[in-house]
């Protein structure tokens, strides 16, 4: 009797895994939309649940195709051990990554291995104002050591540091090219993150500090032009915020609440 029951359980698991293995990858589209709160979507989806690929896009209006957010195709590999609570996922994109990104852990705790992404900064315009107005171009490199994601209810809490470096940055609204290079650092502690913005080079200088709390950005900083470039950058600085006197120089306040 016990042997028959074990065979029945094994047969059931075999059928379940086979059925899930043949699940088309397109079924992941609503899941990604839900988990990202509508910020991202998948397009041109191929493969199945365990092995597939897609183009990552920004969320689009109803009946419209998602606008490509990342170049190249993102390829994933998910171990069927996920059904037993063991997470083993590999992600790669030949355009963006030099090595696969690994995610390991359980249903409630993920460890993301150290990695990096290199992508064009013009994709930032898809994130909305004010970036869609500035139309930035350049090179963006995102790096991180190991990150930890822990599920709490319906939320994922992040622990670790993410650093973004933007180089050769230009804007369609400025005659000066490039405008400079910048570093943005996020230190995540669960639902909160501290962020720090600093300039690596000019002539457009940016700096500031802020934090993200429960998905809301609070940021205060300044933007200014290096000596000799004030007139050329006046129009661009005027779009970024209000001008004010700080010591011996006039700066533009960068404030987001």
C-alpha cells in the first residue's frame, strides 16, 4: 500500500513537472507586470517557463507594445527544483553582461551574485519625467556585490549596495557634449535606501543626497556649471529647478519629494 502511494506521488510530480515544463514563457508576462507594479513588461517572449528569452520593455498603454528598455534579449534558466523551494536561476544578456547573473536561495530569500550591467543611458528616457525631457545619452554601468532579497508579505526587501556610473553623458537640450560623468550610489536596508550623487567630471556638476522609503524618493541636491560654461548651460539648468545663491556661486536646486 505504501509503495503504491509513493508511486502515485512520483507519477503526480512527474506529470506536474512535465506540464509546467511545457508552460509557454508568455505566461510570465502578467507576473512580471504585477511584481514590478506595472513599471516593466516582457515582449517578443520565446521558450517555456524553465528556459526562455524575452525583450525587457517599459510599461505601455493598453493595446500598445512595450517600448524596449534594455538592448538585446534577456535569456533565463530556472531549475525545476524551484517546485521544492530551491531557487537556482541564471540570467544573461550577451549585449549587457559579461557573465551570467545568478540567483540562488529559497522561495523567501534570494542571494544575487556579484555582477554588472553595461547599457546605453538613452534607455533612461523611458522612465518618464524629467528624463524623457532631457533625453540623456551616454554609457551607464551598474555594479553590485552580492545582494540579498528577502520576501516579507507581498514585498521584497533588499540588502546591499548598487552603484551606477554614467559617463560621456549628453542631452539633446545642451550644445555641450559631453556634459560630464556621474556616480549614483544606493545603500539598501530593507524597505529603505540611502543614495548619494556625485560628479566625476564636468562641465555640468551634480551632487546631492537622499533616500528611498517604501518606494518614494526624497532627494535634495544642487547642479551648477563650471566656470566659463554658465551661459551655455543656463537653459538646461533652468529646466532642472530653481536658481539660488549658495556662497559665491549660483546653483540650481534639485529637489524631489
